[in-house]
């Protein structure tokens, strides 16, 4: 039996997640299935820089953050929200992958 909430749940999608870091970043996301703004609610996308590399990000105050990976999750509000850190860590042009 389907409730109206179940049908609402099935229709909540997010736009495509942000692109990975411009210099070799990787994104674990099923683009073949979800591209074009069809990513379902609660889908997680993991960003990395590949073997032996890490994500480096300098914020507006020149504070450096170094990570092995970052995860974003499609929220009920149809936005991508990070699990731990500022979303700007993976916005194109603001992060880089380094050895």
C-alpha cells in the first residue's frame, strides 16, 4: 500500500552534483542513470583524488583543509549537502588534488 508520502519520496530529486576537482578529481556517482537532474533523494556522492592524492582547499581566510574524501548527500530540500565540511571544498576551481 502506498501512502501519499511514498509518492512524494519517489519524486524528490536533486540536480547533478558539483563537478570534482579540476585537476584529476574523481566523483563516485552513477551519471548514466541519474544525469539530468534525476538523482534520487538520499543518494550519496563521494569525491576523491585517486590513489596517493588528497583534496586540498584554501578557504577565503587562506585556511588550508586537507581531506582523503568528501561526501555529499541529496537532501529533501533538493540540494546537495556535505556530511562534514563546507560545500565549497568541491566546487570547481576552489579545490585541487595534490600528491
